[in-house]
C-alpha cells in the first residue's frame, strides 16, 4: 500500500493491485512446487480462445505467461471465430477428459452465434477455475468447498489487505452480474459483512453508497461513482475497466469510480489500471493449484489456501 503524494487534498491510500497480485502469483508458484512431486507433473491450466478479439488475445497471452512463470504447464487452444458450437463443445469435453489438465478457462466473450452459457456449463466443475458453472455458483451460495470466481475473489483479497478482518463491515456492491457483482456480494457475506447488492433500479444510489464501509463498483460506466457518494474513510474497490478518449486524443483506461474525487474522501482506493485487474489472473493461478490438489485428493497447499477466499 502506498500513500498518494498528489493531489494535495488526497486522503486515500492507494491499494497496489500489482504488488498484491505478485504475492498471490508467488503463493500459487509455491503451491505448485509443493504439489509437483506428489502429482508427478506440474499443475496445468488450459485456456481456450475463440476468434481474434484483440483484448481477449492480450488477456490470454498474459494468462499463459503468468501460468508458466508460476511453474505450471499452460495449454492453449486458439480456435477460429467461425467454429461451430458442436466443435467448440468437443474441444471442451476433450479437456474435461484429459487427466493432465487441472483447470479449463474459456476466454469470454465468445464471438456472436456461440452459446456462452452452454459452453461454460460443459466445463467439469472440478476443473472450473473461473468459478462460473452452476455447481460452483451453488457451492458459493451453500458456503461449500468449490471454485470461486476470480475477479470477486481478488476484490475480497484487496479489501482484506486494506482493512484486515472484514467482520461487521457494511459493503455496497454496485452491479449484479453473474461474473462479478453477485459472487462478490456472496464472498463479502462469507466474510461476515453486511451486504447491499445495488443495480440499475436501485433508488438513490448515492445515499445507499454513503452508508458503506466498502464500495465495490462493477458497472462498466466510466467515473460513475462520485466523491460525495463516499463515506469518509471508505475502502473503494473499483472493478470497472472502461476505455475513454484522453485529452491528447489517445484512449486510456478508467474505472467506474471518479478516482480524482474518490481519493479526497476515501480511506483506500484501488487505481485503474493496476488495482483489481491484475488480481483476476492471480486468483486464476491460485484456483488452478487448488483444483490440481483436490482432483488428486490432496490438501490444497498452505500458501494457496491462505490467499483464496472461504
Ligand atoms: P455487466 O454484466 O454489464 O453488469 C453491469 C451491472 O451494472 C448490471 O448489474 C447493471 O444493473 C449495473 N448497472 C448498470 N448501470 C447502472 C447504474 N446506472 N447504476 C447502478 N447499476 C448499474 O458488467 P460486468 O461483467 O459485471 O462488468 C462490470 C465492469 O467490470 C466492466 O467495466 C468490466 O469491464 C469490468 N470487469 C473487470 C474485470 C477485472 O478483471 N478487473 C473482470 C470482469 C469485469 P442491471 O442488472 O440492473 O442491469
């Protein structure tokens, strides 16, 4: 965590997602090293990329690079955008059956015409390192062991880094998507927080937000959450990634929270980029090590168990 030096009225501390992600990557690497002699191989993550979306290509490259840097095996399936649903399902089923693969990630969004839900639900739950199958979602609701979605797990990790024990904190999650908002709400609930799940129909959202010790913004609207929506000292976890035109005509990334305003009121803020973003892959690596251990009926290695949410 670093103090923000400028602007002069800033009160918030910056939550350094890159440093936190490096720590989680290191935990995954340590866990992979512990497992390798017992498995007789390194844990393995398979990534499926369909089509040529440039952002997805960058995400997949980063996933491969960080998987290998953590001492794990990476398998890539790069498939054409015009692949049929049946052919794509055949690839996923083959990965399901491959004993050497511990985790399967299908990069979303899929090109138009492909049924994302069917593809995701075809992934074997014990290899569902993205935590998006119905079984993983059910386990999260039940508080049973299972794969937790990566971005929400990263959000909880960062809030704990800033505040320590989260018991009793009031949390407002803005956004109720399956990918981020809903699982984030359940994960904060599992940390004994009092959770409000806000969305586009929430009445007087600024007033709702002002009650929160922790705000998790997962909306996809640039700079929507203003400084006067925040309780002084609040912890702001900005999940949003929005590309906007910069002053010099170049595009830049901003979050869902007005960063310049937030740092004048909040106690802690995640920057965009460099906040929640890097945590997503880190939690994917941790989930892959956990999947490898559970599939072999071994305990999840301590360093990984320590960084994953309950
Ligand atoms: P999504 O599926 O589009 O969901 C957006 C949610 O925001 C919806 O629940 C929607 O409410 C709500 N919303 C929209 N306008 C609102 C408003 N004016 N006031 C309150 N709530 C409003 O988006 P998502 O997949 O959850 O992603 C959200 C953001 O997180 C995006 O910027 C995305 O790029 C980013 N993201 C980042 C990462 C990462 O690694 N850091 C990972 C995933 C996503 P309704 O349900 O009522 O429509």
